[in-house]
C-alpha cells in the first residue's frame, strides 16, 4: 500500500482573460508566475502556474484562461473554494491591501486557531485567506510585491461541495489514507500527512445544492502530492482495484499525473513532486518565457500567434509572451 499523499500539489481552475488573471494573482495576491505554458491537450490556450518563489508543490494554483468562456456554476460535485495560508495576524494588512485595490472581502467561517477572509477573483472563483500559526510552511517569495511578513505561504485547503458525503469520505479515509480531523455541522475536515496547512480537504454536504458546472470561475481539478513515479504507479493499482476509472500516467513535463473522479464527481489528480519547474528554465527566470514541451516545439510559431499577448511583470523588466510579443524560448 503506498503512503498517503503528503498534501496538496496544486489546484487548477478555469479563467477567461489571461492578462486579468495574471494581474490579479501576481499583483493583488503576490504569487509568482512560475510557468507560462499551454494546455498540453488544447494548446491554443495558456496554462499559467502561480505559486511560491520556486514553484514548490503545495504552493500552486494554475489556470486555463479561455477568453469568452461561459461562467461556471458552483454546486454539488465540485471543488467550490480554494484557501491560501497566510501568517498569523496578517489579515488586517490583507483587508486594507485588498480594499485599496477595490477587491471585496468578507469574514468567513474559521477552524480552531484560524481567521479567514473570503475573496473572489475576477472570474468569481471563491478564495479564502486563512491566518494561523505556520510551523514548517514554505518561506515567502522574497522577490514578490507583497511584504514577506504578510505574504501567502501556499495552499491551506480546498472545499468540496457534495450532495452526500459518505462515499467521498470513505474514499479519503478508507483508500487514500486521510483521517477525519474535525466536524462542524455539515462540514467535515479530512487531513493527510502532518495535518497542517496544505494537507487539508473540507467536504461540505449540501444535498439541496444544484449540480455544479465547471467553466470560468470554477475549479477544474485538485492534485495531491506523491514523491515519485513508483508511489504513483502503486496508487494507480490501488485505485483501479477500487473500481475507479484512472487514466494512464500522463507526462505534464514538470510532474507526472494520473486522474480519476471521486464518488461525488470531483476530478482528482495524483501528481509527482519531481521533476519540478526548473527542468527547462533557471530558477531566476521562471515564468519569463513561453515554455512548450518537446512535442509541441515544432508548432511554436503557430501556437504563439494564436495566443493573446501576455505582459509578465518582473523586478527588472516586463516581458511580453504570446501574440506578437514572442517571448519564446528553446
């Protein structure tokens, strides 16, 4: 039996305008654009990765920005909230910062020892900033626009909304090795690994909720961490043995992935920590050029022409990738 996932690897969501998406997650939330690539399955759209300074697993939120995509519907069978971890005592600063940028914030329900601000991104994706003590969390991105003492340290948790929670709970505890960490009304918190920030999933039982529709402003899938290919192969065998439909291993260039749906319908992924985001560009230049996997390089000119230009801010220069701006790399 493979060891339980260490925690969240990344969350992937759907956006509309790539520039507005990048401006919000970099300028407003202070995350680093650690990789600008394309959706490997549909390469006429970007795949943008935002996270910690080195793109560490557990710090990442990624987007497929499809201009003109219809708005999704929050509901059952869907990941409905993405929560980020910030230092204890930082929410006053964040409230002032967000309100100065005309971002609406509100208090939200919090777990023990936590304070929470609820925020929506420009496409309506529900986000939370969770302030709590942070032993062992990833360091802040020193080169970012947010003062390090207040900056986001990574993912905290995700919330799944389900019509019924029992079969989903059984998958997490009986198959994936999570444990029940708390229960408040119809909300059930499950933990893996060390049980701290980045290793949590909340399951919210809402039988009255409409069925969710994945489109702009909603989560596409959630990825959990595994240390390498051998553990991932073992997980695939376990999941197939449970009667779940699991994809073959897919090469995502920066990690390897398998995908499956939990009983309530949410798309889950188990992703390897290696090889990481410096496999095709140095740490100091992460996210500064459009990177393509080898099998798409022959189509680089056509892909760049089809993508809208994207301005990427940096400490010393602004880079334009896609469109007529180029920004390609080999």
